[in-house]
C-alpha cells in the first residue's frame, strides 16, 4: 500500500551535452549497435543519424542525480545527510525521442511516492519520476526510480 506524499515539486539536477565522441565511446563498450557507433551506418538507419544509446541517457540520469546530491551536501555541510540504500529497481522506463550529438539534456526529478518496506524495518522505498528534456523543451526520457531510504528520511516525516 502506497502512502500519500505531498508533492515537493520538480528539482533540476543539471544538464549534460551529448557529443558524438561520447555517444560512440559509450556504445562501443556497452551497446554496439550501428546507429550508436557508426555515423555512416546511422545515416542509413531509421534514425537518419547517430543517436545515443538509451542506456547512456539513463546512466547520465544517475550521474546527474549523484552530482546534484553531492552539490547539495557541499552547500549545506551541517545538514544531516539522509541515509539511503540501493535501488530495488526502476519502473516505466521510456525513451521518447532520440538523443543526437550536440543535444543538451536537462535532468529533473520529483518525488512521487514513499512506502514502508515490509522486509526492512525502519526503512522505506522512495519513488521519484526522473525526466530529461532536450534543448527544445521536449521530454526525451522518463522513468520511475526507486531507492531504499531510512524512515527518518521519509518526505514529510
């Protein structure tokens, strides 16, 4: 059963520009499909050009979240750091538009729910909507991310 959480609004995590070099480097290692690693082959694909792997976009989402968290901790060194644990998974991952070389994505997060863990007393699972928009304001990526959090870190609690 999910407990109601008052909306805290959308937080900007940061921006990242995808270069052709970064797209190809990531894809060679983790997603070596022709439209991610070969600009000429990509021109003849259904994308009509080189595009980033969706997993590359998802990984940058994680990077932006961690960078924002660390930036907030440096800005407020005396504030107690909430204890969080691993992620039990993501839901509803969507790659809505291709991300091309030169695109700058801005990443956002908003809390959407919190439920107590049945298996870990004193902990719950915080759910957040992660969104990435390109420089034209178009949503290109979204997902619901989940993370274990101490109940003391529960929103509104």
